C-alpha cells in the first residue's frame, strides 16, 4: 500500500513535468509575481491530472480483468516509446512566448484544467506510467482515493518546485526552460532503460 502511494506520488510529478503550455504560463505568472494566478493554474492542472488518473485507473481496473500481466515484450515496447519521447524532449526547443494579458484566478484555474484535460498525451502517459510502476488498482474505494490523492499531491509538488525555482532565478533567461526540458529527457531516458532492462531480464536470468 505504501509503495503504491509513493509510486502514485512520483507519477504525479512525472506526468506534470514535461514543458508545455501550462509550464509556460506558470513561468510567466511567477516572473510577474502573480502568485494567485500561479496557485490557481497549478491547482487546475493538478485537479485535471487527478480526474484523468481516476478515469485511467478505472479503465485499467477493467482491463486487468481481461488482460494478463505485462509481458517482457510489452516492457520492451514501453522502453522504446519512452526513448523516443526522451529524444523529442531533448531536441525540441520550448516556445518562449505566452499571453501577456493578466488572467483572473478563476480563468487561470480553467486554463490549467482545460490545457490538461484536453491533452490526449496526458492520459496515454498515465497509462504507460501505471504499467511501468505496476500500480495496483485491486483495492476498494479508500485505496483508490488515496492513490488519486497521492498523485494529486505529486502534481502540486512539481508546480510548487517549478515556481520556487523560477522565483530564485536572478534574471529571465530563455534557456532555463530548455534546461528543464533536457533534465526531464534524462529522467524519461532512465525510465526507458529501466523498462528495457525489465523486459530483457527474463531472457538472461
């Protein structure tokens, strides 16, 4: 149970970390010291992550009744996909332009929620991470709720970390987002190697 909660927390961080529109807006609001907007947008993204995770977990719970445990070949496919994603993050330069109009907190929340809930890659990433971390969905409603809460807290932790990191930057440097992107690419690459190792292990041991 504790391991599942830790895994869900880590998944919450990983699914939020890729540099995208939400990160750009968080960065902009932080640089402008618009803290209410930062919190509202981060909350919107985290709530959307929780909603998608709930739907994905319910779907995974149904699928688990019909599909056997992940095979070595599946881990190999996951590893290759993660390597492709890592290369994409490493080589794709993030965009540095965001809207200059000040948003009200409610609209910042809606923006964060919409940017996440309408992104099909978020659900796909969650399903892959659920499989990679062997997250269990066999518990009852309390177990389910704690997993979603842990994932939500992981997502919030990432946004707090990002805002704090940007706050302590002494000047606005457009290369900082690129550094975040490449750091994430390294993390994804490590996960890819883990998946490939897990997939190849049965053939050598």
